[in-house]
């Protein structure tokens, strides 16, 4: 079984997903807090891998296809850490 990023996230929709994630992460807090539009949801209708690269700094990386988008969101990292602790129990 192919479990590479390419195998998990291949296809043309991946490029659209990267564009949507890039636009969201560069749009500021108000854009990040807004609900996704129908077009954004459709573009992200593919598997997305989110990795916390530095919890102290609040840095995350979104992997879509062979593309990676890095951004900082301390609030999101805190939420993910709480979920991870809850699930680990």
C-alpha cells in the first residue's frame, strides 16, 4: 500500500486545496475566523495533513499533495494539543 504524501493526496484538487489554504493563512485573523465558502469547501474536499512543527511558536504545516504551506496560529495549536491530550487518556 502506498502511504506517501503523493499517494494520499494526489490529484488536481490538491493544487486547488493549496491555493485555498494559502489564501486563508495569509488573510489575517478575520479571514481565518470566517466560515468557509462553498468554493473553499469544494477545493478542500481532499485529504489534508496538518502537522504542528513548533508548538511553542504555534507553527503548523499543511501538506496537500507535494505542496506544504507553513503558518502560525497559536490558538489552533492550543486546541490541537488539548484534543491530543484528551484522546491520549
